[in-house]
C-alpha cells in the first residue's frame, strides 16, 4: 500500500508542509483543488507545488475541470482525478487527461453508487473513494463507504481492469486497518497537523 499526503489541512505554511513531506517516505502529495462551486469551499492557488520532490495526485473538486487539467498537467503530476458527479462530458475529460501524458481518475463521493463509475472503469488508472464528504480536512471516516473498496476490487479482478483504488478521508492509525485492500491511502491532518511527520507515517504501518 502506498501513501499520499494531503496538504489541505496543516499547521505549517504551504512551502514548509511540502518540504516536510519531501523528507518523508510518502509516495505522493495529494492536492485538493476546490472552486467554491462543486463544493462550497474554495482553495487558494498552490504556489509551491513545483517544490515537491514527490509526484502529485491532483483531485479536482471543481464543476468545470478542463482549464484546471491544463494548469496542473505541467507540474510533477502523476494523476488527475475528477468527480464522476459533474455534468461535463466525462469520457472527453478522461481522454484529455491522457492526452497530457497523465493517469486519469474518477472520484466517488460518499453518497454516489459505484454504478455511476462503471462505464468508465476500463479507461481509468485511478478510482478514488471518498470516505468523507469532500471539502474539509479532519473529518471522521464514514464506514458506510467502505464496501466500495471490496466491490471495486472484485470488479477489477473479474474484468481485468488496471485501475488503482485510492481511499481518501479520515485515514489515521485507528482507521488504517479498515482500508487495507486499497492500493493507495490519502492521509492529511493526521500527518500535517503534527510536529513529526515521519513518526505519524510510521504509525500507519504501511
């Protein structure tokens, strides 16, 4: 299992947070981008992402992702993930992400059925399961969402799909055991609200 550290909620400046993550064994930095429309919150411009030594997984919680894809594709980005709930042409957006040489992902909000994502699974490299309601860090994991991990794993094996399963929301040393079948976990405030990032990461026993 790999680790992506979310920088949404931290005790430190953006630059210091990124520098601290750079010195850990984390695999990715997880970047949440919000436009104040798809979710009520809005993130500021991330000025220091180019300082990241880690690959970026960019989760676009925005209603119109096209321009954001262009912007974040020029950074040290591994994957761009968009919400399946938006009204845009999702198939075209997946194709556009791929045209930028990046992995494409779709995110499922807690109340969204796996059925919504099924038509796109063969084209995806990433499926992100939101285990909290999107928008704010530090929320408690919703156990009602966890069945999606096993369901998507079963579908992947049956259809021989290649996507990785990512879990985002409420991941800490107490909940990590609930998501062991995921390929990548996102942990934010558990790590970035602490003084010792490496110590917190070690508690996850990845």
